[in-house]
C-alpha cells in the first residue's frame, strides 16, 4: 500500500506541472499565474469547509484520512473516515457554488462598466477551479480508505 501523503504530494506536483505547462504552451508569461489567485474565493471555500466539518463532527475522522495505510484502523473507523471525506467533498462543492453565486451577484451589480466584466467573470470561475483542485486532492483520500476497508473485510472472512 502506498503512503497516502506521497500520493497527494504526487498529485499536487502533477497538477502544478500540467498547469504551468498549459500557461507556457499557450504563450502566457509566468507572471500571468497571478490571475489564478483570488484569496477571497479561497477563503470563502475554506470558511465553509473547515467549520462545516467541525459542526458535523467529522473533523477528527477527516484528519485521520491522511494516515490511513500508515496506522491501523478498525472497520467502523474506516467507514467513519470514508463518511468524513464524503462530507468534505460535498462541502467543497457547496462552498464553491456559494462563492460563485456571491461573485456573480457582485458582477451583476457592476455591469455599467463593460471593462470590468471580464476580470470579474474570471474571479467567478476561480472558486470553481479551487473546488476542482480540492476535489482532486480529496479523491485519493476516499479511495485509499475504501481500499483499506475492503482489505479489512477480506481479512475478516
């Protein structure tokens, strides 16, 4: 079994490599990477994501998902970890939709200046991009926990 932290780090490295190669191949400068940074959108996603997991009581199990395969967990713990990662995935999508809608409403309020429509619309899309990146990193956590649970079920028979 692979170390899940190594898998996530590998996925992050793959994502950054593909992202930067797209920037370079499309003729953009590396300084244009700043277009993809919108801290209010990222903050809005995290402000829904983290407290949401804490309020639902899933935070501890979510944190445990990073050590599945490194530490041994019972079948019920693995099931709870899978549930926590599932909740994290759903919260990510809802938080991104929330951020996109807020950005869209703010964009609609500024339609009188046609030169700001493009940049403001780009900000609307960034919350969706951040959600895709977070989902990209959450997927191996869930798959790893499901794989480990299946192995535990096979050993139990």
